[in-house]
């Protein structure tokens, strides 16, 4: 099982300015082997189109190269944690605050 987490945001996006640092902090506690990548909507248009991302922020989770979940728009931290834990992306679940 290979988990990949891709975050799509933009510098001009107000909600992204809060959401992006939160996701970065959560991903600091990711399990070994979990890949995390960030993309900017204005610089990485090709991958946005390829994955059908139409708004930011968007968080896309892949398991063995297949998209298994997607969070569109900024959500509560607890919701993001639940999704990432569901797919085994996060380590030490007790220390996440």
C-alpha cells in the first residue's frame, strides 16, 4: 500500500492561507513511505486539469496510484485528520493537535 497526499492551493486564495499550513503541519507526522506533494493552481495547471481539480484548496489522497478520497475546500482540522487517518497517512495519532 502506497499512500500519496496531494495538496492543491493558490497564493491568492484566502482559505488556502489558513488551510495549507495546517495540512503541512499534519503531514509532518505522516508515516514513513507516505508521500506528500503541494501544487500551486497558477503554476501547476496541467496536473490540476489531469486530476479534475476545479477549486482550491483541494486535498487528494491516493492509495497505490488510485484516488481514494478528496477534500474540497477548507475543512475543519478534525475532518482532515479523520480522512488522513482513515487511509493510514498519519503517524502518532495521539500527538496531533
